[in-house]
C-alpha cells in the first residue's frame, strides 16, 4: 500500500526531475521511488562501514559461529 507524504524540493531539482520524467515518460513519483530505492544501497554501505568501525574500536562484541550455535542450542 502506498502512502502520500509531503516533501520540499529545491526548485531547480524539481525542474530537472520534471525534465527526466517527461523524457522517460514516467511520473515524478516513479522517479523519486527509484532514486530512494537506489540510495538504500548507499545507506547500507554507510551503516556497514560504521558497524565495522565499531567492532574495530571494541565497541561491539563479535561472536564466532560456534558461540552462536551453542547459544541457540544447535550443537
């Protein structure tokens, strides 16, 4: 199910968005959804890098596969 939201977009960016939408015969909504979806990959990388840094600094505990298996009573 889709939900409507309100966003403020710079006028120049909106003009550019409309140009792409016209050229590709797509709606603004379609292009915005695709752009957000593509940016999720970037956000995943940022979060992964952050978590790796936390592990390296000793702020997060790392468990071996054996430790996880024992904790879940799989062995």
